[in-house]
């Protein structure tokens, strides 16, 4: 049974990686005359250093938040698969608690960064 569940889980992950996701293509900007190639800025239209710093910080906070969420799930799985082992239950519970604390800190940091960036832009 465990092998079957593992096979189904890996098949689902593999299938989801290779599924084509429809996207809306963006028009490329017109290139200056006489230019053969035209490169666009991958960061979009960022006009000030403050906006660039804000975008970087928001990206980092998003990645860290995703990691904290994965740790929360890992703690739950550890707790559920502990089979009554007190050490594994404690490890899973501690992982969940610290992940929740981490998420609270990340949300607070996001709010603080948001207020600071908006204050700097004015």
C-alpha cells in the first residue's frame, strides 16, 4: 500500500510539472529603428531605487514565507507519522510552533516594509 501511495504521489508531481499552463503573451515593445534586437527589462518599469529595493524585499519575503509554509506542512507530517513516538511528536509540534512564529514575523516584516516603502515614495 505504501509503495502504491508513493508511486501515485510521484506520478502526480511528475504530471503536474509537465502540464502545459496557458499564459497570456505580452506584446514586445517596438525596437528603435535600425536595431535588430530589442531587450526588455525583466523587472518591469522601475523608476526609482526605492521601488527596486521594495521589489527585492517583497520577493525575498515571499520566498521566506513559502519556506515557512513548507516547514509548517513538514511539522504536521512529522507529527502525524510519529506512530506514538514522543520524540517525533515533540519534534513535529516544535516545528509547527516555530513555523507559526516565523510566519507571524514574516507578516509583520511585510507590513513594516510596505509602510516604509510607501513613506519613502512620497
